[in-house]
């Protein structure tokens, strides 16, 4: 069989291109370790808040220059809300959702994955320079989707508090009830304000003392007076009898009484201990004048 000169050239060119493409793929996946962010495991979303490692989201060191950053997405914030990671190290981001589907995109990087309830997604990235990056939810997830963001700060040197288990994690916020049932907390306003900001309250409510200006839910700068007034209101049909009770109820079972003019949009249950809820209640009463 006689093959034309040009035909031969085109056939070789085609074969060459195929090989080059295959080579690039192999180099990318084996040589440069580029993988699509993928499903790496399952977790029951109903108990994800108490299932390791999502019960303590944050950064862990897993090797000489290797870290794991565990992130839990929920309506409408990321836990932790701020994450400090070391420059020049491999950081494996591991994420899932506690409720609906969220997105996780770290601005200015190629970290871009879905947070799907029940599924664990993972992707590894190395920050080459120090700097701040927003974590953005890029999947519409409800009323306050637009306020769902977090922050990754790449730093040259981690400090001790940047790692989970070293005192910074919410699970170790240092507030608890003693054996007599008294709340133990050194700084109720400071700790409460930090909880308010890190637990996503600030995304939906305004509270000047916490630099919060959300407008999905009612403003909280007058919550002490408002709570006292609402429990006497005819439209209030639940069981709180004091402003404390009312605020506690609004945090734990937000649907019990929905303030006029606002949607019944607050997520529940909260991933807060009883002591943390108490700190939030006391902080809100304190900063709103009671
Ligand atoms: Cu979470 Cu949009």
C-alpha cells in the first residue's frame, strides 16, 4: 500500500499531538500532583458537628511540612471563620457541609470545591506568598448566601494559637458551667462577641459592638428592651418569661417566635455548648443596656 507523503506527515502529526496530550496529563497528575477536588469520604450530616475531624475544624500539622485544614460550611458561615496557614507547606483542605450545599472557593487560588452534606471534599494547595484570601461560598445556599465568607491568611510563621488543640478552637473557648451550675467565663462581653462573630450571627444580625451589620434577621442593639417587650406581646405564643429566656429561645429554637417583618431563616440547631449559649445571652443583654 502506498501512503502519500503528506498523508504520512499528517498521520505522524496526529499521533504526536495525542502523545503530547497524554504526556501532559500524566505529568500533571503524577509529576505535578494536580488532582480534581473530589469526594474522599462520607460523613452523616446529622452528626457531623460531633464527628471527627469536623467537631474541631481548623488547622492540624500532619507531617514535617504538611497540614490539614478542616472546614465546615453551614448556613451561613464557615467554621473556622478565619484560618492561618503556613507559606510553602502543603495544606490539604478537607470540607463538608452541615446542612445544604455550599461552595468553597479560596480567592486567588485554585482551591475551589463543593461542600456537599454527607460528602467530604478535599484538595491540596501550597501558598507561595504571605497574604490574605477570602473564602467565598459560590453556591446559592439561602437568604444570607451573600454574607457567607471566611478568610485564609497565609503567614511565614505560624503561632501556637493557629493550630487546633492549642487553645484557639471554639471547642476550647474556656467557658463552662461549674459543678454548682454557675457559668465560668472570664470575659463575657469579649468571649460572647467573638462567638457572635465566629458562629455566623454577624452575617445576619446587626450589632454595633461586634461590628456586625447583617440585615437578614432583626437588629440586636436593643435586644434587651425588645425581648422584654416581646414576651408581653399578644402575638408571642411561646413560653419565655424573662428576656434571658427569650434570647436563649431565639438562639436555640428560632422558629418559636419570628419577629414581624423578618423571614424564618435562622438555622438551627447551633453548634454551641450550653455554656456558650449562656455567654451569648449574657453578652447580648450586657451590650444592649441591661
Ligand atoms: Cu453557602 Cu452560599
